[in-house]
C-alpha cells in the first residue's frame, strides 16, 4: 500500500469535509431553489381571508384611520451565525401588505399581515439595512422556502398580528405580538406624527425580538455551524388615513 503523508491526508479530509458541506448547503440552505410546488403561494384575495375582524376595542362611531398598504412597510432583519457564518448571508424580509386600523383618540392600533406575502432581500432594503453581500436568486428563493415551510410553518400559522395600546408614555406602546401561534407582550418604541386635522398619521419604530420567544427554532444546519441568529430586528413605517367612503364606520380594511 502506498504511503500517504499526514499533511496530504489532512488536506484530503478537509477537501472532503468542504465538499460535503457544500452539498448540504445546496440541499438544505438558502443556496438552492426548492421545487416551486413546495413554496406556499401568496393568497389570491387578502381581504377575503382577513386574519381578524374589527377589533373588539373599536367602538361603533369611533373615528378610525385605516392603514394604507402601499405607503406602509414592515421589515424583519435576520443575521447569520455559527462557525461557517461567512458562507451564508444576512437577510431582510419585508411586508408591503399591512392592513389594520388606528384609533388615535383611544390610543389603540391593530394591524396584521400574511407571512406568504412577505418579500425576501429586495435590493434597496438590503442597502438600507447596511447588508453588503448580494445573495443569488437561488439563495433568495431557498431562504423564502426555509423561512415559510421549515421555520415559520406559514401554512399552519399564516398571519402575524400586532395589537398596540398607549399607556402613559406617548413614545412607548404596550403591544401584543402574535406570531407562530404564540402571543408575547412587549414595549414598542414608536414615533407618531399626526396631521392637524386628525385625518392621517405616520408611525414608525423598531425593536429586537427573539424567535425562540415565539416557539420558533432558528434555522440551522451542520450541527449549528451555519445558523440563523435567534435575535431578529423588526422595524415598521405605517401610514394611516381616514377612509372617505366610510368615515368612522369602525369597519376593518376591505370590509
């Protein structure tokens, strides 16, 4: 048998390890596009499948402002971790289909969005978040698949909802966030700018959340050598206006 030098053997083992890692990454991580049939399709009619009805606290006759989806944005930034983090990417996931109501006089707001309508890694949002790497189209498709199917179980828990109320501090709201079938109460820093006539407002804020607090196991492979960090950054910018067609009706969006 031919003698193999220890240094050559180590190099061969390392090469095999990286080859196996590459194969696993291609099969299990955001580096490959899964079959399209496995990806949950966005809802065809968001309004007809609204996650909640009119909030119980919204009394009939209350002048409510309705969130304008095309002028509102919610983002979640997740970052890579593990010993092989350099092989992965940080990601920005965005919802541009927020729906809900704000009642300034009551100091209350409720809004929700569908997970399967979220977009992954829009170029402009990645730049705004300071993310310098550029995932491929396959990586983005794989990330969306892993997020919806393997992590968030979007078919079982399709909606995320936030119910916020003002207490004493105008710049901090108490909010109940429901994600993955679990509700957690948090303090939500917020900046609110309301027009003088009270017909519209803009609200923005951000906070840090942990996936594990909602019963979510962060995505990981290779024994955690490549993983998504438990902590995620949620940020939002919401525009809400009074609906001219049904002012103060208390109806939820689309009704």
